[in-house]
C-alpha cells in the first residue's frame, strides 16, 4: 500500500525530484500511520500484499488469456447460429468475500458467461452453450484466487 501511495503521489506531480520524493515519503509515512492506527491496517498485511503481487499479476494474466479463448469459442457459437442457453450452479472454495466477488466478476468478464447470483459458496452462472458450462468444472480463476488468498491471509 505504501508503494502505491508513493506512486500515486509521483503520478499526481508528474515528475520526480528529490523534493517531491522527500515530501511524498513524508506524506506516505503519515498516511501509513493513519491507516495502521484507524483503519485496521498493519505491517503484516502490508507484507502479505507485497507477497501476493506476483500471484495477483498471474491472476490478471489468466483472466486476459481466458477472455481471448472465450471470444474465439463465442465466435464459433455465433457463426454456427446454435446458442443453447444453460444455467449452472458452481461451488467455490474461496473464503473471502473479495475472492468470491473477483471470481464472479472474472466469470462475467469472460464472453458467453454471466454470474447471476452469489450466495454463500454457490455461484449461479448463465452460459451461452453447455460446452461453456463444462469449463466451470475446473476453474483456473478459482485456483489463482486461492493462491492470492493464501499469500494475503497465510
């Protein structure tokens, strides 16, 4: 979080000088003190966030790759003119609400699928074809998010 705050400060200033970096460092330190004191943030959470960065980037790369693959599959379905809507309920092992929300959004971002509801550990997903629903059996999104949760919450 501290690096993001400092990066945001540099972006807002539009240049990097010793004065801007010094003032940005001081503002970042004060912001971190405030976050630790009043917003339930800690240095342990900060280090967990830094450990999770590679896993978060891997998750984002996976989402982009799955979007590309789903676009190609969707083009075939539309070209053949045979969509067969299908609704399926899947269960997730994710523990946090944020993880479940990210999984639901990743599914919805993938063309041909929409997450209709998220209750507890169950997600209701609408697919344009039953073949797309088969991909929900082994969600690569969920595996990546489980690794992120593991890094963040140990």
